[in-house]
C-alpha cells in the first residue's frame, strides 16, 4: 500500500512538473526528505535480516562441527580406555608367564569368567578346560600366591575351589620356623593354619608357604601372612589366623599348573636310562 501511494505521488508530480518545473523541483526535494528515511529503514531492516540469517547459518555450522568433534572425542576416549585395559591385561599375563621359569612350573594361563558360591567361600570359573590339558586336582596360582585347586573341568572351562573356602586344605610351612601345618579356609580373605604345636614360636607377620607334601602345590609358593596367634583351648596346639596373599575378589587371570618342569625332566631322565638299559640288555 505504501509503495502504491508513493507511485501515485510520483506520477502526479511528474505530470505537474511538466507544467511547473520550479515547483516540481521543490516537490522532489520535499518528497526526498520524506522517502529517504523510509528507504534507509528498509535497508537497515534488510541488513539486519541478512545478518541474522548469516549468523544462523554460522551457528548451525558451528553446532554441526561441535557434534562431530564430540563424537570423535567419545570415540578416542573409548579407544584409549580399551588400550589402557589391554596394557594392564598384558602386564598381568606377563607376570604369570614370568612365574613359570622362576618357580620352574609348567601350566596354562586362563581368565576368570565367573564365580559361583560355595559355602563360606566361592568357586571361580576359568576359561580353560580338558581341551587345554586341565584336570581335576590341579593347582591354580597367581604371581602373588596360590589361588586354589581345580575341582571340575569340562572341555573349555574349569571350576576352581578357592583357598579360602571352608572345605579347602593345603599342606603348609611357617617360613621362619619351618614348622608344618594345614591351611584351611575361613571365608572372605582369611585362612587358619592348624596343627602347629604351642612350643613353636609364631609371630604376627610371619609368612606361610606351601610345603609341597600334599602332592598338589609345589613347595615354596606363598600362601599368606600370619595376622593372629593364640593358644587353642584344651589342646597343645596354637590357633593361627592368616590373611591370604592373593586378592581373590579381584583376580582376573590365573596359571593352572599342569605339571612341574623339574618332575618332567626327571621323568625324561628315567625314561632315557630305562631305554639305555634295555638297549644294553639286547646287545648281551
């Protein structure tokens, strides 16, 4: 409507200006004074609209870039977490592998994939079974000490009764006095060393290791540390409590002992001697 009105005014002024040129010039000046602010306002509004649109497009682009960057950061954080976890797992496995030559042990490494309750303690499920040479009765150890014993094995999985289970028993030695006893589970992270006479000097902090006399655990593997010592009422024995050296609640990888390399070497020597003797007898 405003544009139509201005157009009509312009036509009238044009017609009038042909008859009265001087008056027309004055009219043009007056009209310019009226119209110029209007067009300046229109230009300002247009500039504002264009600026707002450009700003909107810019912000949209920035938002898209931010979303892409955040997604990339999430991906990198996930990759970093996986890398750190892989490094830690490799370190734990190296510790298990280093245990074998130091203690001259032969075995297979396995990962803990579950647990089942068993009385006061529990049974760990390990992803190694008979297909990997695991058999019932085999010892299970960790770089920080012994874990327990295999009580069941399927093709690719086995169950390990923990050292701390009340039905567990390990023939043991007090490292300082060399006195023997039997370690039985008390649940949680504790065991009891039984059948140690009262005359044997036992102190808090003494180490308890495997004696090797039970036919399951090789001699000299750490079991735990003495935490309490007291006379056993009505007997000539002591009541000795110890905390196991392995954090059984957090163990993730274990070494299942499939044999003693020293025993294997001795068996090979016996077989060689037997073969040599048989060959000598045949020559005679």
